[in-house]
C-alpha cells in the first residue's frame, strides 16, 4: 500500500512528465495540497515527507490547523468560498487567498490589511459558466480588477478557476484555456498591484490538462490524501 510519501513523490513525477511534455519547466508548477478534513497529524506527515504548501477551504478548519501546526513554517493558502465575516480569521494566516470573486470581499480584505503591507490574492473566475460555482464571469472580470486596483493593500497575483464537472476533457480544456487567455489580456492592461503571474486551476482529475494550459498552481487533495469521508 502506497504511503503518503510515496504519493507525494508519484505526484511530483506525474507533474514533471506533463510539464515537460508541454514544453514547460516543472519548477513553474506548484502543488497546493488540499487538506480539507485531513487531520493535523496527516499534514505533519506530509510535511515530514517534504511537502510545504497546503490549502484549506473552511475558515474554522484553517484556524484549527494553523494553531495545531504553528511550529512548522507551512505556507497556507485559502482556496474556498470566503464569506466577508470570516476574513478576520483567514487574513493573517494565509500567504495567498485564491477565491476573491466580488468587490465587497476585496474591500473587506483591503480594510484589514495593515498600512504598508500587502495581501496577495487571486481573482476567481467562473469559466465554465455553471450556476453552482462561485466566481466572476469573464465578461465582468475587467471591471472587478479595476475596482480592486483602487483598493490599498491588495496584490492580484493571478486568476483562479474550477474546471467543469464533466468527463468531457475538451470542455475542461476550454475552461482552462479561457482563464489563461483572460489572464494574458488583463496582464497587458498593466494595472498597478496586479502582476497576474499565477493561474490556479486543476485538481486531482484534471491537473494534467491545467498544466498543459499554463497552470502555475494545481490544487490536489485526493491524489495525495485519498478519498474524503
């Protein structure tokens, strides 16, 4: 039976193979190990095996794990839907917030950033146009980026999307390609505080397509920790 360390190594090899096949440097792709419902002890085990970047999608779980693992210099990302009243829990604990999808949320985050500091964020886009998914539409993206550019303390590192829930790999690829094309177009605008270098897209079932389409961050949970209960 494969250990967690085995899975981490196997995933690294798979990502390297896909990146090299797409003509990319594997070092440009980082894995956010999604530790939702995973115990702090399992996260500690993954750390011991060499992984350093973890993502949570619930504020309460993030608080509990960052407290339990405070002795480890883990890089934490927040990847879930963030309610404005939970910003105070997430903000001081995360190196990157992946899921900023509306102006009200951006304003709340900005209001809690200390003067002279910056909070890195990604803007979440609903590229598959599925009603159940969060994220700004691609048509509304420029206006949201304009609004964020007026707020102090925010640095828009890039964009994030969740691929469509389908076995149709062409549809998945189209959603990821749309995000890359939107990122490229908005980066050319040259807004202050918006380098737009990162693309957070791809999970266990579709990270290969995401990497081929330019993902710099892939959010993988099941391939590392197994199926959630």
